[in-house]
């Protein structure tokens, strides 16, 4: 891998290490591009706080820190400024209005909830409810149709335990929509490192059959993520099993209001 667009910072309250430590580790391991994509600073009403997102008041520091490091490391590695952002239609315009006041290179779609965090469902919790699966696919497709997302992170995050036939039909619908819109799907290495239910062979067999572009994403939560042989062995096994061609070099989509 030479490029990684899925990198977090301590501002999401569950990641360790400084931006500089991530950058130095990426350089040591031969990366040419490091994109930071912190969980977007959504602002919710009635005092609701999301503790896995960057707080809105941390946005200025996030930007200024990365701009300074981008200049400092110019010529050694390309530093990009992005966000991993759910598509919450009720709050999305407000988010765009705030983040586009600053330089922003790209968005990744990481749809952890359907609807939103106030009145929605966390999709990594096991569910056999067909309506949750359909809502997840519908919301992801609606997000991709905005044209603002560079790729779909961990598309197989949803932990659906119900009908295999329904899972295949719905995920095929998602994969075909992404292909039509020319938006890559991410094979997420954090899932491998943490032994999660994703990335899943059942999903990537579907993506392979649909002809999707697959991008590798480290989803870095600590500086050591850029070289972990115990991760890359199962990664290669999954790629081989599903017959995938994986890239880490993609075209960024501009972000605007």
C-alpha cells in the first residue's frame, strides 16, 4: 500500500497517538499519501453529544494542526484533510456549512447508524430485522448520490443475522448503485485487526460479482497500524478467496455545500 485515506486522530476519543506519530509511521512504511478522516463534527440539538465524533469545538484545531503538518512534510509525504461522515439528512447541511469554511479534501461515508444517532439504530449491533438492513442500504445509496463522498468505508459494517437471500439482494443493490456512481467500496483493515465481523467474504463475493472497485483502507486508530504482518496475512487471504483486485489510489471528490 502506498496511499491511505482512512486515518483517525485522538479527537474521536478512542484513538491513541498524535498526528505527527501517524505521519512518521506512514513515512517509515513507505506511504506516499496519508489522508486524515476524523469522525465528522456533527452538532446535534438538545445537548445530545456523540462521543465517537470529533466535537465541533475541536474543528479549528484539527484543521490548523493538519495544515501546519502538511506544510512541514511537503516533499516527504502528501497530507490530506478529510472526514469520515455518516449521512444524516436532518443534520447534513449544517455539517457541510461548517466544514467547508475550512480546507477539506474529501469525505468518506461510514454509515454507523440508520436515521441518526438520536432516533436511529447502530448497525453493528446484530439484527435480523429486514427493515434495518433495507434502511441501511437506502441511506448509503442516498449518501452516495449526493456526489460528495469519495468512497464507502466498511460497507459491510452492518451485522445482519437474518435471511442470507435478503442480505444478498440488498447488498447487491448497494454494490450496483456504487458501481453505477463509480464510487469505490472499502476493504477495511481495522476489522481484520480487531477480529470484527467485517470485512466479510460473503459481502466481497457480491462486490466481486458486481464488478465494484475495491479500495484498501487501514482505518488507523494507532500509529502502529501501518505495519502489522498479522493483519496483512488475513487481508491477502481474503483478497485471494474473493478474487479481488484492490487499489489504494483513488480520485478524490470535491466537497461543497
